[in-house]
């Protein structure tokens, strides 16, 4: 009963909030659909932390998409052995995880030590950082500890098919319940983050400046009587 509640009911509830929350936010809070950038307050730390964090989190996302959505039989069919897949997944996953954590640490340090940035930090931001960093730490810790002990768990036999079964509308909680507790906590933390996602600045992930491609030119007109450093030419009066 507990397994069904945690690994069937909770995922569907979080996904419903994720989808419905984004629809609500887009309809009723379009002007709040932003990252609330603090670049004007401080740039030196942001210039290092932001690219490092976004590079790492992008690799993490790509790795999870490949690991969760691509069945093991598909990689076997194209000649990718389990040993090769595991080596690449662990190597890239570890690098991506540490890059993400390093970038996040710089950004959090910046928010805590730069006065204007700290003043612009809301309770919502703090909750987001806790959920995001907690989810990453659980995933990275499970991967690193499993390999250090010499007994890495093959999540593609338990976690991945459970995750896909949710979208097949045939959830099988027994699969993930057979995985180590670290993977189960990581999955629950991730779904909690998804539920909080639409109500945080993370919504900017689904934004793209496509309107700039079709936006008309903006015409600027000077109000300076001298029009710069040159005097007005004789003739028609300038239109104000």
C-alpha cells in the first residue's frame, strides 16, 4: 500500500500539478514568467557560476532522458555493450553532477554575499534551491557510492522501466521498490521538484525568444535640439 502511494499516486499527482501549474501560470501570470535576472547587481560571480551550472544541468538532463527513456534492448541492438554504456553514463554523469553542484554553489554564495542579490532572493527561491540541490545530491551520491563500493545498481532494470510504466498508464511500483533506497529517494525528490517547478523561476526553461524573429524594428528619435554634436541644417523645421 505504501509503495502504491509513493510510487504510483505521488508521481501522477506531481505530473498533474506540473502540467496544470504551467497552464495556469501562463494564463494568469505571464509577466511573472521570468528568471528575475540579477545580472545588473553583480556580474563577476554570475559569469562563472551560471554557465557552469547550466552546462552541468543540461548534461544531467540529457543523461536522464537517455537512461530513463531508452530501453536496454535498444542500446544492445545498436552494438552498445552494457560495460560501455555504464562507463560512459557514470563518467559523464559524475562530471555533469559536479559541474552542476559547483555552479550552484557559486550562485548560492553570490546570493548570500551580494547585498542587492540577497535582498531580491525570495522564500520561493530558497525552496527551489533546496529541492534542486537535494535532488542532485541524492542522484550523484547514489551513483558515486554505488561505484565506490563496487556494487553499482543497474537502474535500467528497475527504475527506468518503472518510470516508463507511468507514462504507459500501467505503473508497476514493484520495479522501483526493488531498487536501493537512494534511487527511491532520488525519484521522490525529483517528482517533488516537478510539482514545485511551475510556481518557481524554473519556468524559464520553457521560454524561447521566438518573438524577436518577427518583431518590427524599433525607431528611436532624439529629443536633443542639436541632434548630437552637429547643428541643424537650414531648411525645413525638424519634426518634434
